[in-house]
C-alpha cells in the first residue's frame, strides 16, 4: 500500500500542466536527437543545463530525464533505416537494417517502438518497487567482479557475429587495440597516439560507429552497380498476430536484462543491447534466423536499451553514484537545485523522486504516440532521391561528429573509419564485434589493473570473491560447452560428407 500511496503522490506532481509540458518537451527533443545521426542526449543536456536555473526543480529534472530516455526511443530509427547508429543502437544495425533491405522497414520500426514501450514499462515497475534495495547492489560489485563481468561480455562476440567466430574474435581484438589509444589513466602516459595531439583523449565512439556503419554503408551503396530508386510502394506497419507473438518474449527478455544491467555502474544501454542480443540468439525459438533480418534481433535490443536507460537512475538517486556521463549531468542538475542525490533523497524529497517516477509513465505514453503512429512519416525519407539522400547522410554524419568536441579532427577520424569500414564490408568482416571490443576493452583493463592493485598482485581475488568466482565459473562452463559442441560436429562431419550427392556418386563404383 505504501507503493500505491507514493505513486499517487508522484502522479499528483507529474500531472500538473507545467510538468506535463516539460515532460512533452523533453520526450520530443529526445526523439529528435535520436533521429539525428551522431547527436546524443549528453550534448543536449549539457547545453540545456543552464536553463534549469529558471525552471522549477521538478519540471527541470523531468525535462532532462525525458531527453535521456526519449533519445533511446528515437536512436533506432537512423540505425534501422540508414545503418547509422548511436552508441546505444549499434546492435539495431544488424537485424534492423537487414529488415530494411527486405522491405520491412515499417515492421522493424514498429517492433522497436513497441519493444521500447515494454522495456520502459518493466523498468519503471522495477524503479518504483525496488529502487532503494536495488541501489545497494552496486556496492556489492568490486573491481574483480566488474572484470569478470566484462569477460563474460566478450562472449557476446559469438552471437553478434553472424560469420566466422575467428573473424569475430579478430575484429574484437582490433576494437580492444583501438580502445587502448589515448592517455593511460594510471600512469598518464600517451599510448599509440603517433604524436597526434587530438588522440591523447582517445578515439571517439561516435567517430568509429558513424564511420564503420554509416559512411561505409553509403560508400558500399555508391560502389554498387545497381541503380537505386526511391521507394514509392506501400509501407507495411502492423505485424501479423504470429509476428506479434514473436515480439513479446524477446521484448520481455530484453527488458529484464536491461533493467539489471542499468543498475550496475558501467552497464547502461550500450552494454545491455549486446547482452539482450546474445540472450535472443541463445534462447529464442527463431535463433537460427537472427542476424538475417529477424524481428527478435530488433525487439530484444530495443527493450533492453530503454529499460537500462530508466533503471540507470537507481544508482544516482538511491546511492548518489552516477553510472555514466549523462547521469553525471543529471546529478549536476540536482546539485544546482540544492538537492544531494543519495540514500536520504527518497526520504527527504519524496515528491521529487516519485514525481520523476510517475513522469516516466507519462513519458512512456508520449513516446509511443510520437514514434508508433508517426512511423510512416519517418519512412518518408525513402521517397527522397538517393542522389540527395546520400550527401545528406554524409552531411549529418559530419555535423553529428563535429558537435561532440567542435573539432575538425573528429570529422577526419570519422572519414578514416568510413574507409576502414568499407574495407571490412568488402572483406566480409563485421563491425559489431569491433564495437564490442572497443567498448569493453578499456573497462576490462581499468578494472583488472584496479583489482591487481587492491589484491597486491594476487590473482586469487578473482576466485575468492563470490560474484567474480560465479561469473568465471559461468565463463568456464560456456567454453567447455563450446568445445564439446565443436567436437560433436567434428565427429559427425565425415558421415555428413560421405552422404553428400557428389561424394556418394564418386564412391558408387567402389561400393560392393
């Protein structure tokens, strides 16, 4: 009953006309940010942060939060339609863009919108019922535990790569090497910068993502001898009942994964999308179709993306620890208003906490209205001639990259990775494992070195801690299962080869 009383208090705050207006503004801005390639909630919130001085506290927090989780709704659109991802929609490029190539763009966008709604709903339930208790989970994870968690994340390589596992591992290693470029956090030594000043801060994630996915795809299409014509046919939007039944399990699975990973510092939407995709490829009934333009490949990652964005507020408001740069800006907004996020925030400012939770329910409804019915308008981009569309894509990629640091060097870096990404496409090497390695590599190195310092160089810390020991045991069982599966296939291979028609006909004269 306390939860119902608290939610009633929250809706009393969220449903005032001022807060409804701020929520609508935040959701609309977030959706537009998600649509534009390269731009993200971080730059927008940083630009709008000074405005919070003149806006009431609850309205300012509700608007900034709407920008953040609204961007997660819209960022799948450019990834699905043009293969131009944000950091949290990299996985959407895999099956979402394949569905576009099959003429199922409307279905893919509808699936992403509905799955995001499901993910947001599940995460809000988690946020409203278990925020105080789940906030303490972050205290249980030490450096060794995060290191084991990152190692487990590298096993996603086998699922985000639809080609050879060896190629996937090689691309992940390239991503790890790219992630090591820049200034070492512990020693302050510049690594692999080639004496270029702009590389001292490392290579930007957006530059790699836009280059390897967006620009590379444009160059590939321009290199294609087939003449592309604008789409003028009928857009199918609503799924059949059979397709809808395939969306629900994947969306629920992604919602649970995203809700859990959103709580952990260092998790969030970027990691959650890979984990949800891995779970779908392991447990879905249609796992053999994932990677070729499958609904599950879009639904799971979209739900995990949105769920992680909502539950990432738990560490901030429950224990006062921002888990990513956006949450750090949200914390700054709280401090500007004289509120210190932490264990006492829920008790000291219940109207603000529960008002924010209730506004997320309202924002979820706003975002469904903005995204699902307007899918046909988003798809009007395909009616633009490709002679105009391709230069526009390149222009927005450059604008999005430049807006991060206001540096032309980022544009040059994006162009270089565009050529590298095109080379990968020609060699049938996928860029998704590279992005996974680039994201997890620095986090793995940082937590490994921190664990070694705290344990005075002893590796026993990884097996003596319950969480890291359990995660390593899971990794060991997965490796053993992969080895057993390989040898089973290897033992069956000779019988399969002998029964091939060509081999059987060749062996026929030798049969008695």
